[in-house]
C-alpha cells in the first residue's frame, strides 16, 4: 500500500480480570505506523544494497578478467589493486550520499587523491556545480582514475612541468548536454599506443556506456586529450536537472 493510502496501525491489548474483579492485564494501545514504515524502509534498503553489491562485484569481475589479459602476474596484481582502489573511492562517495549521486568536483578529488598537492597548480579544475547519477559517477570515476594513472606513467604528470586541465560543462540549449574533458600539455611527446589495452576500454566504451554518450581520445603530440559528452538527463541526477 502506498504511503498516501496507508491507514494508521495500532496494537491493542484488552484488560482481563480475575474472579474477584481485580485487573490482571492492563489494556495498552500503541500506534505502530512509524515502526511498520521503518521496517519496510529497512527491507527496501537491504534489497537495494544487495542489488548494488551484485552490480559492483560484476564490475570487479569484469575489471579482473580484462586486466588479466595484459602483462605478467606481478603487473596484473598491481594494476588490479589500483583499479579496485579507484572503484572503492567512488563507492565511498556514493555510500555517503546514499547512492543519490556525486558532485563532479568531489569525484575528481577522490580519484586523484594521490595527486591532491597538485590540484590547483598543475591539475586545474573548472566547471559548475553538477551532481552525477550513481551510474555516471562510477563510469566517469573509473575513467578519471585510468587517465590519472596513464598521465603519471607516460603523460603530463610524468615530469615536473606538465599540466592537466579537467573541464566540465552543462549545455542547456535545444539539446541539453553534459560534457567533460581531460586535457594534457607539457609532458613528453605523445604517440598513439601500438595496441589497444583495457585502459582505453575504460576511458572509451565503459565511460560511454555509463552515460549513454560518446567518448573521444586524441593523441596529439603536445598531450593526450579525452572528451566525453552525453545527454544531460543520462549524466546528472534528477534533482540537479530540476535545479
């Protein structure tokens, strides 16, 4: 029954008397409506937690399988640990908001926690307040973690002078759209990889699937750039769109 149509619930205990007319049981009437609602809410929460736990385990399984395809056992263990750490950082934010979405700036800071001393100097963030859906936060979070890992190994964060700009925008024209870019410059000369690894899948197809959008990766000589665009309703939580 919906809350609008739910009636008040009470518990009633009647008085009983012994043969001398003395009461031996006292009548109590208690309103248990809120208790019933609380129990139903807990049941719903448990079902939601179970559902999301299964989804997360499926993602971890896919990441493990794909990571295992590249490199030796030591590299596999290291890369898998890094990727699970990135997933955990995003999960912490979602739990904190009860899976109601994550602010873009908070997601970036969580995924780049190892480089927090560079944020504001060599890592520049620019964009309006925007709360991503849980699905978008997970997919974009994984992409940001992968981009940061690549940047510190081969890109703009692998030297002392390179910089990264992370820009996101909300386009509220005839076709409302969310866009996000990762732009590197000042690092070593960039060359497109000879083969496509799982990292490209994460910042490409997996990021696209999370928001039903389009991801573009450009290997310019002066620095890698990554652009993601998607319909606003697929990326942002409903409350933020309404705002």
